[in-house]
């Protein structure tokens, strides 16, 4: 099985939940590590991380390596696939939501341009409690309020370990 690398500095328990589901995964705080052949990269930025800048570190990681990743999975915020109104986004993420969406859209576009298999998981705000789980296709409206940490981790695990959502952007909500 390919090595799974969880990348990011989240402090909401998502990374730890993923590690409990994928005990052989490796954790890196940023894209400054040595890529191994056929790594599965799981980028777990916080909603307000400067992903439009951080994506350049991902590109540099790949460009500076003699090997390629098997897949890139990115956790993103809702709103990047014509799936939410401006009002919803500000309710979910605050006043700077629209800028955050633009940053995430840019990072997603860069990942798509790399032409490696990828999955984008567009999540409503992640909460520690259990929630229902709906998986929403690209361009379909998101209407929920949040998504549970356990539910988000389960979808990410599926994206990392199968080809079910290959080259897709899926939304997750309660």
C-alpha cells in the first residue's frame, strides 16, 4: 500500500481522527519533506490558511522530486464549486469568507493543473459532534450547517484509500 502523508497544522482533532483510521499514515506540518514514490498526499488546511500561497510549496515539492505522488486529496471549504451563496459562506466562515473561497479555488485549480489523480473534499464547518452525512456533487447546492469530524474523516479515508471519488470535487454536509 502507498504511504499516506497528512499535511497541515489543524488543531480540531481531524488529523488525529484520520490517524486512528490510518495508523500507518505519516504527519507533516507543511510541504517541506521528502516525497516518496507514489505517496498519497492529504492536504488538510484550515479554512483561513493562505492556500493560494501554500499550493506553491506543493508544486515545488513535486517539481523538486524525482518521483510523483499517486494522488492528491485536499480538504477545502464549501463555496468553491458554485455550491453556496455569499450569505451562506459568510454565515459558515465569517466576514472574510469570500476571500477564503477565492484562495481555495486558486489552490484547487493549481492541483487540477498538476494532472495527477486528485480528490477535493469541500466541507462545511467541521464540528466535534456526530452529524448526518450527505455527499453532494459538484455544482449542487450545499444546504446544511456543518459536518461532523468523524464523518469528514471517514470521507477523507475513502478518498485516500479508494478511487471512488477520483478526479472529483465532492461536498460533505450534515
